[in-house]
């Protein structure tokens, strides 16, 4: 005999569930408010080094080749002339005001990148779900490290992921990737992805956008542009390659072999091999209509190919973790999340300590943990191909908001 439900029980359950949802929503927005307040206070009080250099670059580019011939705030300017040109108007603003605007815009850019990634994953992109992603993502070391330095990385990821979303929908794309590549060369690997996946119009648009941006910078500062593309672009001696933050294979090799000069010509085969294998893997996922996986694989491949991949460049861990969560690899995603929150590479000897150089077994693995994690992610995505159908999936179409699965 079925049990009788006491009057009002269903209503109490319904209201209890609704109350729980409201409490969780308030917690999410409360934590987000704390994070934004922390960013705001930090921006007011702390003079972020890289942002200061960006601002000084906006002043120096008007002085011709001085941008690359003189140190700015005791550091060399290593970014493109186009990025320096972008800071010409911003450099006229008082430093603190510009820094506050930049840091808050960085968080907004990260939210935009999260929204684009979630759409690619098929998740609902409501204010609440995006807020959850931002709250969880901002404690990852590459994200807060970018804020700490006033870096441009989250803007680049937002530009690229917005374009990848448009590519997945077969909409006109390429401008965002072209601008990102003109700001910092590494995103140019996504132009190659567009080309080899047959998105020719998007690849051409990205290439033309890159050329237009670079020519605009040349028109503003021809001497600085010539110096950059002829010499500075290839010069890794202007940065500390062996510093622990450089989580590229080249950085690891230089540390293990106790100096850049000890890394022989044999190393050139490594980035070439990684680029070929990584892009082939990304193409395989794109042909299965999984552009989120293709973007994450391409982003990580770019980090492993570049000779300089600072810890704050590893913002591509965010879409990579989302891929793992979506595919049900929650244990792996959880381990990756903890790794990039704790960032144990900073616990190892660095800054010239003797144990930073040479091979020291497990300590070397910990010191290069981002590099190891990136290689493991690519290996995991290669193994996952065995579980996916060989035929291409139908092109993704925008679903009604109510039919998309929720993130949580």
C-alpha cells in the first residue's frame, strides 16, 4: 500500500530546494564580490611590474627604436610593437586609474573566455554559471599570477575562444585570433589550426588582421618595428630562460643542462615534433566537431612549442580542465585543478639556488610540473580518441537555453 504524503510536504520540499538554490547563488556572488574587491584593492595598492612596463612601452614607442634598445623599469620590453601602440592612449591616463581599469577588464575578459568555453562544452551560460566558473578559475595560479603582474594573457584567451566559438558555428571568424597574434605571437598557432581544419576564410581573416595590426604599428614606429622583426623577436637572451617560471621544454632543458648555452641544436627537433603531433591531435578533435577540445589542445601545444612559457601564460589550463570535466574525467580534472591552485613549482629551489640546475629526480618533476601536466593532458586527449567515433559529428547548432545542460 503506497504511503500517503502528508499535506504540505511537497510544497515544503519545493520551497526547501528553492531556498537551497538561492543560498548557493548568494554564496557564489558573495565569493565573486570578495574576489573582485581583492583585485580592486590590489590594483590600487600594488604597482604591477608587467603593466608598468606596458605603460612605459606606450611612451617609449613614440621614441622609435628606444622601445627595444633601452630597459624600461630595469627590464627589456619583449612584446610586439603593436601592443606598445595599443598603450599609447592608455599611457596618457594616470597609472593607478589605468591599472584599476586594466585589472577589472582582465577579470571581465576571463569571464568572457569562460562563457565561450562553456558554450563550446554545451553548458548553460547564465550569469550564475559563468560566475561559478570565474570564482573557481580565479584561484588557479596562472590567473591570479596574471593579475599580480598586470599581464595580458586573459585578454588573449578571450579573443581566441570567442573566435573558436564562431568557427564552431560556421560564422565569420578570425579577427580575434589575428589581433591576439599581433599582440603576442604565440596565439598564431590557432591560425595554423584554422588552416589545417579547412577554415580557410577564417585563417585568411586572421592573417590579414595580423598584417593590418602589424602595419599599423609600423606606421606609428617604423624603426622599432624593423628592430623587433629583424632581431628582438628571435632573441631569448633578453629574458631569464632558466627561471623556474619558464615552464616550457626549452626552459626545463636549460635548467637541467645548467644553462642555455649547453642546450645543443638537437633541441630544435622537440618543438617541431610537438607542434606536428599537437596540431594533428587538435585537428582530429576538430573533425569530430569538438572545438573546445581542439582549442584546449592547441593552446597547450603552443605553450610546449614556445621557448618561453611563463607560469602566467598557462591560462589555457581553464579550457583544458573544462574538457576533462565535460568528458567525465573528474578525478583527473580534480588533480589538475589542485596542481594549478597549489602551483608546487614555486616550492622548489629557484632564483639561482644550486638545486634549480641539473637533474634531481622527483624534485625536477615538481619543478617542471606545468610542463609535465601539459604533456599528460595531450597524452590523455590522444588516448581519448579511441573512445570517440571516427566519423565527424554533425555541426553544432545553438540550442535553446532550457535544453542546455547546467554546469552544476
